[in-house]
C-alpha cells in the first residue's frame, strides 16, 4: 500500500483497517459513537490551523478530518446504510440544487437574493427529507417547531447563537445592542445573588443566562462569540507565556510567584501589546 492523491486509496486503506481478520484491532471495534469525539476534535484542529495561518498544518488537519468522513462512511457501508459514494453524491446534488444562479437559470444576482433563494430551497429539501424518512419507516425529527432545526449537538456557544438567530427571524429580538447591556447587568446581579446563596445549581443556572446574554450582544454587533472567545483564549495564552518567560529569566517559578507578581507581569504584557498595535 502506497500513498496516493487518489481518494480511492484512502477508501482502500479504511477498508483494510476494518477487515475483521486482518485489520487493525483498534479500528475494527470502533462505532459511530466512539469515533464522534475524534470527528469534533479534528474539526477544531482545522479551525486552529486556519487561525494560526499555518498552511502546512491545515493540509495535514484537513486530511485528518477527511479520514473521519471516510471512517463514518465505511461503518455505514458495513451496516448496509450508505457508502462514501453516496455521501459525495448527496453533497454534490445539494450544492448544485442550492446554486441555480451558478449551475442553472436564476434571477438571484445579489447576496440577499441568494440567501432568500437558499432558504426556499432548504424548505423544499426539508419536506423531501420528511417524505424520504417516512418511506424508510423512520420517525419524524424529534425536535419540531421554529427552533427545531437548531441541532443540540452544536457546541453550546454555537447553539446559543443559532437559537437567537432563528428567534430573530420571527421578530423575537432586541432592537439594538444597548438593551442587551442592561440585560447583562441584570444577569450579573442575579449571579451575585446566587453566589451569595452558595447554591451551586442556581449559580450554574444564572451563569448560563449571563453567557447567553453575552452571546446575544455579540450577534448584534457582528462578532461571532465562538471566534471572539477563541481570540481571547489565544491572547490569554500569549500573556501567560510572557509571565512564565519573565519569571524563568529572573530565576523564579510559577509555583513560587505570588498573584501580585504575576499580575504585574500580566499588565506588562498588555502594555507591550499596546505598544506593538
């Protein structure tokens, strides 16, 4: 078996790994559920490579993510449900269908018109999906109603954002960011009360409300909360690394440093960043 740029080589490799008699003991026993965490992890690693602008890592991580698709498709094929080719056919059909302004005739010649057209096509596809599931004896979608299309499997920040976006489509939304700031202050006050009561369950509940409100203001100002938080995480890593580096340079350790000492170095890191920007 040799490496190849042909996708069939990857399919052949996965088939060999899953062979009951001669395959890899680890790969053979995997299921959709056991592989699912790796699929999510690989997607996040792709996002990380993009954020770092590392094209070498991005190429590698995209390969890892593609492997996840091939792995799931292989398990489905073994179960007699669908194969990799069906996955490719489904997405190509969907993309062609949703872009009639590119692959057929359409009057959608502006971004807004394309979005409207996309929404209309998705509604048709949803009806066809329900009909297809009925023919196969499968139940209707568990989650119905206006928010039913928002998957519960999304990361919590993404789910919150999509729930708010869906609610906003029918007018359940703030008119501007300012009232949301008042809501955030209200949630902070309620969180303070919960903390004073020492009720962990109540604290968790109020914390969730606060985060949900913060996500909402991000949506209003066009700042994706997931990306905003990832940016802050990167900034935290960078500033903390400055603390660690400075302590090492002066013969000190993180464990022995006081909070005040680390805070001084943190502020120094912030000052350096301000000068650079």
